[in-house]
């Protein structure tokens, strides 16, 4: 049931989602730091623009660079404030049969069996060869085309992303296997899997011509028999329902996973 005045989902709506499993909320420290840093940068940027425009202490030739710098600081500041606003009051509750995203008194329900696509982008960052951290972004699409993103603004978002992938895979993998076994083609964006082999965009490769498939540094690499170069290097982040695709390929020909 939905409150027409507010659009807020009531408890009756979530009762069909089964048992509550977990809840994810924004990182408190990150929220506060984003707001403070955004405010400071916005003020500094605004001051730089004003100073560059009217101060007699700034030479004419130096006014444009000062004002441009101020504009950059202002944009970064506003972006950080916007990031804080986007996560303010956000809560994601996971149930056995779906999840609920709540914010500003409104909730959106997404059942696992309503999800048709999940993309994940996990990137490790290095500076001068030193590991500095990993960022995570998970994009979830419903059958009606609605997309929702979850990233590191949520605490333990990797755990949430893994749950989404696993629950969606449970429901989509049997369909993918049935389609393949019946001689059909299963599509994962530009990647397609069929009894004939793999297809990537406008090129295809029979299973018998595949020497090996491996995952390395976020890429799905396919090597053709007798060739030095890979037949295809596919970013895992570009593959919708990548866990379904990788499981299907692994069952057919096997995948050599590398970190």
C-alpha cells in the first residue's frame, strides 16, 4: 500500500519481500567530510571569482586565471555538497526476496525477480605503484528500464553488491542454461553465448577455436587457437549479469581466473 500524499511505501508493501536480512546506510564520516569540504571549497571558489573580478590588487592579465580557478573550486564544492544531499537519509534494506531503497520519506521496492540487469565496476587505484584503495559501483536495472546505482557512499557496499549479484544469478542462470541447451543465444550486452560459440559485437568464435578464457585485472580475455594476441579483451564492467555469463562460460569451456 502507498501513501498517496507522500508516495511512501508502507510496511504492508515489504511483507511480500520475506525476512529482513541486512541494512546499509551511508558512511557517517564521509557524509560530514563531504559537506564540510564542499562548503569550504564553494566559499573559496566564490571568493576567488569575486576577488579576481573586482580587486584592484589583481593585474588585468591575471584576472581570468584567478576567476577560472575560482570556478573550478566552486564546481568541485557544489559536487561534494550534491554528493552529501544524494546520500542524506539513504537506507537500503535487504530481504530474502528483494530490497527496499528509502530516502526522504519515500521508498522504492525492487524484487529480485524484477531485476533484468546488474553491472558491477570494481576498480583498484594505485599512485606511483602504491595501492590507494578500491572503488565499487553497482548498477541495477528493472524490467521497466528503471536503473539504480549503489557505490562507496554506502558502508559495506561490496557486501550489498555481492548479495544482489548472487540473488539475481539464482533466478537468471537457470533460464540462461535452458536457453543454451535448447540451442538458443543468451545475450549479455555485446557479448553473446550460444552452442555455436562466443560472439562479441560483430565477430564470433566457435568453441572449438577457443584456446582459453581467463579473467585478469577486470578483463575477460578470450584467446584463439594459434594466435598470439587475444581474440577479445572485454571489460567485465561492461557485461550485464556478468556472474551469469561467467558461470555459463565456465560450465561450457572453463575459465582461468587470475587476480
